C-alpha cells in the first residue's frame, strides 16, 4: 500500500502535500491541532481518494504523549509507512535578547522535538522493510539567521541537524532522508504583510517537488533542497 504521514497537515504546505498525494492514490495519515481545519482537510481527501485507509487525528505535535498516540494509530492501521513528512511547526518573531521567556522552549518543542519523536516512532517500521523516505521541513532559516528570526532560526538550525543525523544513520537500512529549506511560501503565516501573491512561492510547488523527489529511483536521494521566491527572500 502506498501511504504518507504528514504532520501539521491542515493548512499551507502540509495541506498541499496531503492533497497532492491523495490525488496520486496514496493513503494519508494527517494530524493537526485544529480539529475544524482537520475536518475540512478530511472532506477534501475523501472527495479525491475515497475507499483508502486514511487516518486523521487532532494532535499537538509538541506533546510527546500525543505524538505517540498518533504513531500508535498509524502502526495499528497500516502494516508499514512509506513516507513521513515532518511538517509541523510554528513561527514566533523576535530577538533572542529580548523575546518572551519560554519562546525557545515552545519553538524547540514544536519545530524540533515533533520531528525527533515522530521519526523515532515510525522509523522502526521502515527499518523492518528496508524502505521509506523521511522529509523534514526545515527552512532557509536553517541556513542563515535573519533579523527578528530569533529562536525560530535556532529551532530550524537544529531540525537540519536532526535531518543530517538521520540521513547518516539510515543509509544502511535503505531509507532516504531529505531536508527541505523553503523560503517565503504563501501560507497563513504571511497574512497581512501587504505583499502580492506573486512575491511568494506556492505551497503546491513544494508538494509537487516532494512527490518528484520520492519518485526517483531507490538508488538516488536528494539530501537537501533550497527553494526561494524568484525575487529572493522577503
């Protein structure tokens, strides 16, 4: 069975990924914190790909116990996992020197530990069959700090480090790992900035890229991809 797990799936890039793979005939397991948004996504998926063993669960990926509940549901319903996209994340602007107490912890819990815990839960299933692909949604902020990036950039640097570590560890098991570093993409995170849509990348482009990377031969892996709007960073 062709299947994909996407965290933080109800909006933006995550939603685009789920809908792209559902349209290609994949069963999807999707989670998000907002149940109403998740139900909208579920309706969209069922309209595209009915009859497949899809999984939808409201889940806060910054909570290790909730991550385990989601992973346990996947392992109970599916024999194995083909693709894991660690997409859950949150952005809080500010400076390290004066941002609110707890900002770094919140961003690390959501942007790093969500991927760390989910990968540890599901990679065991991939190792059993010596197959699978993990995509970690890093950021251009994983490569270069920028004004008011603060702890967000710290968390994304750390996520890239996790992705590099998984890449090395999983080579012998036939499991591919790809780090994606997208720049400004048209999602709710950019609401109200007053820039035209043409200034941003489209979430659908990121989803299409993931699908194309996954469909390369088993002997090839794209380790890292940087995507930016045509006119550069915002």
